C-alpha cells in the first residue's frame, strides 16, 4: 500500500495554488514549472479537482485556477479521493472476498480486519489534515529558510534542527 504520484502531485499542486491564489488565478503552467510536474498531468488532475468542486477555473487572459472553498475546508482526503487515488491496504479491495488459500467457507483472510482498521485510521488522519494546515507549514518552512539565509549572509553561525 502506498500513495501514488497522482495523489502526491494533486496535494502538492493544491498547496502551491493555495499559497499563491491571493494574487489572482494561478495557471497550471506556473505550477508545472515550480513543482516540476507535467502540464498535461496537471490538466488531468485539475479536471477531476474541478468536477469535485475543490477548484474553480477562470478562462481567458489572466485566467487560471483558484480554490473553490476556503483552504481550511478542504482536507487531504478530499484531494486524494477527488483524483481517484485508491487508499486500501487490503488485497481484496475491502470486499472481504480475500479467502484465497484459506479453508473452505472462510469469507475473509486472517488479516482482513487489521488492514481494514488501517484503512480507517489512514482515512481519518487524512481527513483531519486541512489544506490550510499544509499551507501554514509551508509558510513557516519558507520563513525559517529566509531567516537562516539572512543569518548566514551576516556571518552568524546557523544551527539546524534535524527531524527524525
């Protein structure tokens, strides 16, 4: 079980959009360039995000995309499900027909409930993280990097935190 590039790119592009939309609609070309994601791939993802009413599009000169809702009202789960990202740790797709190699009459494998519980926890977690949370984290990271660069320019010793 792992998140594919579809989900990762959709979340990344939505963070980029949310960081910059206060200046007006954001073009997919600029997101593509900043995030190194294929423009045609972004067009496919944003078509799905638009159909799920997470983004709005504006056509013509000065056009682009903006969030259709406040960033605090969009969760990571919303984004991932909008782009049809499967989040399933089971081998049976959650159907319970995973009795391959099991005794006759058994309806699910021995670990089915374990993986179903993992699915629920994963969805609950992704549903608890808003796009605004990710935007705030990114802005904080950018401020820390800018402050670090300023201190380095002044010749100050720069200590860094290492995360586990």
